[in-house]
């Protein structure tokens, strides 16, 4: 197991390397002139000024040199300065990444808390009203566009009912109460969609498990239905659920832009999106790279977890 | 004359002697001294203050006010702006840190008398050398944004004659230079704070910067040593603090107001504004800002079938102009909240010119006739617009249909600003659906976008009209407003006939606030940091 | 007699000594398909999904006949009108017929989805087959590349691709092509991995060696043997993906990266309808419902397919 883990960890390195090349390449293919954005010159351009700025930001070197400089600095934790705010990129990212991770984690957590019981119930009470309701709700959840659902939530819970704040953010460690208060609605928006998906997954996994031979065996041995379900089938059915939730978490990290825009949640998605619009290269590069690394690591952890939970699969 | 020692909280300047020599300062000092010793004074009564939570559509892009345009209508950070001169409710220029000024007879030299005793947020003096430092920084292309820099194009030299006198010499005579030294465009920062200008800027406006959490919150507190006082001698502003919350979604911003999470919002969506005004006036005040900007179509006239030097160029541009139905734009985009324009200034402005002539409006048959006569049916036209502003690309969408109906072969694209600028440079578009924010000094519009040597003119339309050029240059050197208006009226009539710029609409804006916000009146074109209104005179009740 | 027995009976019945392995295979597929249709009818989900999908695709094909007005023709005198005999769904803020816009928008979005998935398949299957079958260097490199792509945070990949492509002078059709490319590129990794897994398993089987001994081309073997085995999971994956892509397109429109107006697009229409949500909610209902319906159709059908095809996979 250990050897396998180490092997997998080593395999990540070329992936991260390729990711960095992809990121750098894409970002530098963006149309729109960096210098132009920096100076916002209206037509007239002083070649001296352009030369000075290119020197300052290292834009006058050939592209592969720029890449290696970037990587070299990045390994030391220096991602350069934002072209727009002129603050170190680290400041831009450090404030943003925790917000997204926080939202994604709680969202997924919420989704599991809702989906597992619901999916199990639906599977156990197959083809009853419970099952149908659960299915309908989860089908609705996976087919509504995200931004639409979020806005409806805000209009309902914040405006009509006044139960929750419509938007906003407070950092967790400095203002925990307020932070959680603001978190509820966005996490619900994230969680509902994920829950819909996970409910269906749990339901079908449970159905698979229940129809397996060992269940009949356990029943015939006289074990209570409850024990059969909760002790054995649920545990086995959880394996795909948990691993897929882990993968969902990874993909969520890159996909929260829409919700962050609507809820004014200052996360990394919003930061990168804004940076793309403004052609703030250092921020885009650093942000996408960091996010990508997090995704790769989460995928790795999920893979290892899966093999731990399901020894049948083996290390092949 | 009393002397006061003030030790400032930043500790950057160790000792200062505060000499209150101006009459306003005297009154403030006297009042402060008097009230400090009298228990039952007017001051002991309810003090105006409170914290204003202000939600806007956009967030500031950066903290350096000379490298980033901190828009005085919609960036809360503009509350920290301070400049040599101020703007008032009517968008007129009034004295501020520059108390008095003289203009030489040849209109090439401006001399300003600086108010004594004004300081930056960190206690440093706002004096002539500091202001000169600021203006030199703005003139340097390495450190400033071209928007700010363009206002100093005519400047030859800036001299600090003594601590409180500043002289500016111009290359050409100009009657309008005062507009270049108001707080918008140039927001003054403390010279000794330049190293932290991107992280903690030090200005001289009514509010001090505290913190900026990008995309989340901007915090500002009252500047206790602000130079301005009210009629009773109380120091302005009243508010204790302002918190800015950027919320991009119109619905979400409005919801935040209605649930009481914020006190003031700007830029209500046009669809919501009409309804809100009808149903919510019990608990909320609204302010109609009739013209925060001017919407227009810029026709690329540098090359191609619409070019200035193309023999049929003018007729082709007129064909474009005849095809535009301004009423449709009025209804569809602005929900009837604005007005169609023939010139840059709408009826709410003191610069509105009623006598402008225009060619025939909305006559698609005429467009078709022109195209047929010139054998130019199905001339390709690329309509472009900027992604960031929905009214721009929605207008573009309508213009697309209108031009198609008139017989052009139209394509429609929406771009981010960096890409758009590239297209301007390459003359790679046909019609740009765009807008310009309100200019309280007309020369700022005409000499930048209409004058053939203007930077925007050269970049975007390539418009050339010698007669108009002469008038614009002359108007710049004319002091009489009436005469200037007549000159600009002629210019606009020419612009309409040449149709390289097709004015469509005033861009309206609706702001709204809870009734707990008192005495808040933004200028008619939107700015909220003004000398006799906005956040300087506002306070929260309760 | 159980299904399994019936099938075995059929298989035994039809094999004759002159049959080539290939002919046997084809017959088996035919049998499976016939049984599949029976199975389809048994699974309620699949039936509903199939009906919905067929309805959707028929409407898309019949759009030129069904639409009543040109979808981009505005008319300011009839803005925001409720449903009427002339305009079945009413008119939008520019006075355009919503019904026609939904129809044409549907045709476009379904076409784009299908094209994107086909592109993903066309790129992913060969990549996966070769990687799994031939292994070695090619496998390592291509899988690292695929992992790198997967690590690229979701929506942001689209943002970057579309932003890069926006620069070029493009009319409607080319815009859509770029969208197809971006979506296909993001679909490819999953398909490649799926295919690789199966082809790796197949490549180790005896018949491959047998074919080698007989002197048959390994490429031919690869395609002939592997493809039928991957068809099932791929079809399920592809179908569900179709629905997912529609939601991504809606999200892109929200972020302003959808097709430029006035091309009818469900996502854009839903986005613009937000403005009038409180005064004229119906303009949002139709494109919203259309999106939900299509996503549901694809998801249900995909699920149903999974129900039918899975037992067959487990059988092997």
C-alpha cells in the first residue's frame, strides 16, 4: 500500500508540470495587450514607456524564458505582482482560496448529510411515494441551471422570508458566527445540486448492494433488517458515494465562479474570472496552477481512499 | 489667533503646530473651544453620525488613485478623494483646497492660492509642493492612467512659488483648465505615502482608507481633520464610517437593500427602477440621476466604406444614422427612463443645447435608398460592444437588427475591453455601441472625442472636420458660457451631419436608500463626494 | 425460463462450425440489441427518458416547420407581451417571439451538445484504445496529459478557450464551433480514461495472443474486440454528458461567454430574463423549462440505459 501511495505521489509530478505548461500557454495566448491594459493608453504610445514596462514585468524575453522564470519563482513561493492592483499575487490568492475551499467543503458536506439518508431511504422503500418524491426532487436538482437556482433561493429565503442574508462574506476565523450566517445560503445552493446527484448515486449503489447475494444470506441467518441495511449494505454502498463526492469536491473548486458572482462570495473563481477579463496574467497563472494542484491532490487522496476502503480492487 | 498642537494618530510627523488663520478654521477652532467647555451646548445635542453601508455594482480595481480610475459615481473608495477643487450638486466647479485663483489675461497661466492648514490623512501638509508632486506624478506615463494624464496635456510647467501658492503654465490658452484640477480627475495623495499607495493609500478626502478586501468589503472612517465645515462650524463629514460592498448582480444588490443589509445602493436595473419607485417609496428614497453618461454609436471612419476620405463615406454614415430608431432603444433598454439625445448633453444639464440640428431620424427607407443609389446594398458592418456594460451590448443587439433591416450585412460581437482596444487600434470594426460618462466641462468631451487630434478621436472614429476643430479650439479659450454654447451647438450640428458619432441616449441611473439616510443628495450626474451634498452632508438616523 | 437461459439457448441455437468469430460477435450484438429493446420497455426510467429524448430531437428537426416567427426580429411595439394566439409564449424585452426563440435555440444547443460529445468520443476513444492496448511510453505520456487536462479547473478552461477565441473575427457559426471544440476537449479525458481501462483489460485476454499467433494485425484486433465492450459504458456516459453540457452552456451565457446576441440561446435568454423576473416572470419560465426538460431527458435516458446495460456488463 505504501509503495503504491508513493508511486502515485511521484506520478503527480509530471502531471503538475504539464498543467503548468498548459496554464502558461493558455494564458499567454489570451488576446489583448498587457502593456496596453497597464497603461490604458488612448492611441498614443510612448515607446520608451512601453520598453520600461516590458522590462519591469519581464515581457521582453522570449516566452520559454519567461516560463522558466515563472516556474523558478513559483517554486520559491513568489508569483509576482498583479498587473492590475500591483499588490503581490500571493495577497490576491491567500485571501481568496480559503473562501472557495470553505464553501466547497461545507457544500459537499451538506450534500452528503442530505443525500445519504435520502438515497438510502429511497432505495429501501423502492417504488413507494418516498422513493418517487426523492427521485423527483433530485431530478429537479440536477436539471436546473445553477445561477437560476441561486437567484431563486435568494429571492425566497432572503427577500420573501427574510430568514437569511442575501449575499456577503465574513472570514471564518475572525468572525465565526457571522461567517456561518453568510455561508448558509451559498452552501445550500452548492449542496442542493450536489445532493441531487449524490442521492441518485446512493440510491443506485444501495439498490445494487441490496440485490447482492450476501444480503439474502444475512437475512436468512436471522439478522434484523436494520442491521443488514445499516451495517453492511450501507457501508459498501458508501464507497462509490464517498469517492465520487471527493471527485465532486475537486471539480467544484474550479466551478464556483457563477455562485461566487451571485453571492458576492470573494473566492478564487471570482478572482480568476476577473483576472481573465482584465488580462491580469500573473494572477490567472498562479490561481489556475494552485487550483489545479489542489484538484490533483484531492484526486490522489480519493484514489488512495478508495483502495483502502475497497481492498478487492487492489493496487493494479 | 490661537495655536493648537495636534499630535496625529499615525505618528509619522512628530510635532505640528496647527495655525488656524483662515476664517473657516477660526470659526471651527473657536466653536470647538467654546463647546468643549460648555456642557449644555448645541454639540451635546444629538450628534449626526452613523455608519453608511453602500453597495455598488463594481469594486475598485486598485488602490492607487492615479493609476486606477476611481469612478466618482460608483466606487465607494471615491469617498476618500480630495483634490485642489471640488464639484457641487450642479456639477459646477467650486473652491476647495484651492481657495482662490487667478487666470492670466492670455489664459495661459493659472495661479492658485492654497488653503492653509489642510493635511493628508497621515498629517502631512497639503501644500503647493505636495500638489506639484502629485501633478508631476500624473503627467508621467510610467506612473499614471491615461485618463488622468490626458487632463494635463496642455500643461507646460508647474511651479510651487511658495508654500501656499501654485502656478501652472500652459502651452495654449485655455479657459477650461480648472476642470483638470478638480478631485476627479486628480485625487491627491501624500508624497511620503507613495510606497504604500497600492496597499494603504493616504489621501486628503473626507474619509480615510481603512481596509480593502477585494470583491468583499471596503472600509473607510471619517477623517477628523477634514478642512470643510458646515454653516454652524461643525466639521464635515458627519458620518462616522462608510462600508462599501460590491455586489455585481442587480437583483442581489436590490435584495440587500430591501432586507436592510445595506443602506444605500446605486445602479438599480432599469427594469426594477420603475417598479421600485411605484411600490417602495414608503420606506425608501430614490434619486434619479438623469444622465450619468451619454450613449452613442462610434462609426469607424478611418478606413473602409465609412471612411472620412472615402468619396461616399459621408452618405454611407448618414445611411447608418437614418437606420437608428432611438425610441426603440429608449423603450427596450432603458424602459423609458432616459431621453434620446442629439448632442452630448441632455435636458438636465446646464450645458444642454436645444438648437442643435440633425439629419432625418429613423427613416430606414432613406437608408435603403442611399445604399441602392450607391450600389452598396449588403455592405458588411461589424457591430461591436463592450462585455462589461449590459446596456452597451443590448443596444448593440438592437442596432444590429435595425441595420439589417436597412439593408446592411451585419455581424454582432461582444468583447472584453482589452480585445476591444486592440480592435480600435487595428480599425477592425464598423460600429461601436458605446457610451461616455458625463463631462462637467464640455471641452473634456469635444477635445478628446470630436477634435480630430483628440486621442479618442484618433483611436476610434478618425473623425475630421476642420470647421469643427476650429470651433472647439476657440471654445476652449472662451470664457463666456453663452458664447461657448453657441459654438458647441454648431459643432454638434456638424457632428450629426457627418454621422461619425451618432448620439443615441442619455444613460440614466437610479440610486436608492433607506429613509434612515438623511441629507444625502448626489450630484445630478451621479457623484456622491461633492462639496454640498452626498456623503459629506449625509448622516444616519437613529 | 430466465432471461439468461433463453439467451444461452439462442446462442447455442445459432452457432454453426462455419461461423467466424466475427460473425458470432455480430449476431450476439443483434441479439443483445433485440433484448435491449425489451429491457428498455421494462425500465420505466429508460422509457420515459427515451420518449422525452425522441420528442426533443423531433422538435429540433422540425423546428423550421414549427417556428412561427423569425427568432431575431425585434418589434418594440409588442414588448413583454403575455401568451397569445400569435405568440404562443409571448414576447421578450425586444419584442421577439419567445416560442420561436426557444425552438431555434433548442436546435442549436442540442446540435452543439451532440457535436461536442461526438468530438469528445472521436478524440478520446482512439487515444484510450491505443494507450490501453499498446501501453508503455505512449500510455504514460498521454495519460499524464489527460490528467493535466482534468486537473484544469472546470469552467475556467472554457473561460480561457473562449476568451482566446473571441478575438478572431467570427460570425455565429464559428463561435459555435469554438464552443464545440472547448466542450469536446473537456469531454475527451473522461472518455479516454474509460476506454483505456477497458482496452487494458481486453488487451490481456487470450484471443489477442491467439490473433497474434495467427498473424492478424493488432490494430484490427484492438478495434474489433474492444469497441463492442466499451459501447455500453460509453453510451451511458455520453448521454448523461449531453445534459451536463447544456447546463455548462447556460452557465457560460451567465458569465457573458455565450454566443453573442441576437442568436437564440436558452442560456442567454434565461440570463436576460432575470431583469424582468419580478414583473414578467414568464419570459424566464420558457427557456428555463426548456433547459430542465432537455437535461432531464438526457439524464433519464442515460440512467435507463445504465439499468439495462449494466447486468450485461456484469455477466461477462
